[in-house]
C-alpha cells in the first residue's frame, strides 16, 4: 500500500518553514479532531495521519532524513520504524502534541471535557554495528536490552491530588486578572494514579529491571548514523494506562579491510603483477554479495577501472543498486636478479615498451570525473 506524502497530508510545500509546518498540522488536527467528528473512523484515521506527518516534519533531524531517504529512513521493525497510523494511538498524539490545539480542545483522548494525557516511558538508545555484507542484504539482529518494566503485582489507586486527571489547575493573579493554567500533577507525574502496593524488589514507581531479547529488522542499504525505532521496547512508565517508551537504534558501519564504500558504490583495489598486465589474466574477486570472476585483458594499464554494474549496495530509498568498481594497480618489481634486469634493460630500448597513450587512455582526472558522474 502506498505511503502518504507528509507534505501533502499537511497541505504544505517542501520548502515550508517550521512555523508553516506547525500551522498546517494545527489546521488538519482541528479539522479532523475527534471532538468535532465523534464516531467518525475516517476522520480519526486522517487525524492520525496528520499527527504522523507532524511527528516527522516537526523535527528538523527527522525532516532532513525524510527529505533525503523518504519513508525508507524510518523502515525497520514492525513495518514502519515506529512512524505510522498503526504505530501511534490517540493518547500518544494528545500527549505529544496537545499544545498544538491551544484552548479549543482537551489535551488527551477520552470522552469530552478535560482529558488525561497518558504517561509515556523514557526511550532507550543502543548502537548496532553492521558489516558491509549485512548492509548489502539487510539483516535481523537480536539484541539484549535491560529495560524497566512494571512489576507483577503492582496495584494502583486514583491520585487524590488531581482526582485522576493527571493535571493540577493553578490560579494566579496578574495585572490582566486571574489566570488559570493546567500543569502536570506533581504527585502522580500525570498518570492520574499512584501506587497502593508493590512487590519486593520494585522501585518507588513499581518498576523492575528486566533483560529482554529484542529482534531488530534492519533494511538493506542503511548508512552510518541512520536511526531506527522499535516502538514500545523502551522503558515502561508507571500506571495501568501508561505506554512504553521506544528503543532507538543507531547504525554504525564496521570498516571493511579491503572494500571502501562511497554511497551505494563499492571500491576495491586489485593488484596484478607486470606479467599479468602484459599477457592478461583471469581473477576471482570477493564482492559484498559473493565471489565473481573477471577477465583482465592483455595490455591493461595501471589505473584502469572495471565496473561491475549492480554489484554494489542497494539504495535505502529503493532506487536501484550501486556498482562494484575494481581499480587495477600494476605492481612494479622492486628487486630484480641479473637475468631479469638484463631483460628489462634490453626492453627499455624497444619501441613496444615506450609509453604511447592514445585518446582512449583517459587521464587520472578524467577517470575520477567518470567515477563520480
């Protein structure tokens, strides 16, 4: 199924400023707000789509990754890297973006009046190192994380400070008159509940540390610094209706011993001896997807580049696959015996051994230009 264009969803251009992005989201959020469209599933879905778009475009880093890679920047576990209508619920939206709506609507999801925002646990961050071979094919990594989860046997009761709303109303006198503001309840931290009993070993919030193995589906073509999100695999928050934080996965690339990455292209230096360059030869080369046999023609010059199309890395944007570029380097002997030295002394006067480049023999700078074009 085609994924939404975040800019189209908010009705803005790709050059929109953060103020314009926020304005576009507020317009759509108010239009499809559940208070204005009760029991309208289509409006609710559009409301979620607008929130999903703003979650990305309203963050400069996420917006930059989206502009560069599209939805593939967030692909990963659970089919969407944590960004998507299915990965966000209404309580997530109100808890994260409630300030966008101003005074016209409540700050959470529920039936009318003052809404209670659900408390979300803290995010966790880990680093995952990948080889070029893993990046080429995509891989599932299983990592062990120690996360805070609610202990079995924790019991909650309604917070008496905020009466379960998660907010405290404060009235202050100003030169403009009495001003009423809502702040997060300091007793329950917005959960609307406090612990009535907890088992031994649980902390003051009723949480314990538990080791868990989390599978992470990493798409092919990721680059150094890309961050994936596993929804709901961060720390839990206290309260029966709380939601878990996320596990943020930062990708690190392990440097290959012989291969060098340049975007989706792979570069490899192949050394051949002087006789192989003169007579020609066949070689077997290890690429990121397996071994390939290549033919080196007789008379091959040092610096020649052989291009194996489609043998590089896939694009994370799914725009095709890069190439595998083999740089031929002719190894010049550094020590010769008498017989060898005599042979080359004799050949130094031979016209066939004199440099005679023609128009098809490109200069070093021309080769570099071709390589980056």
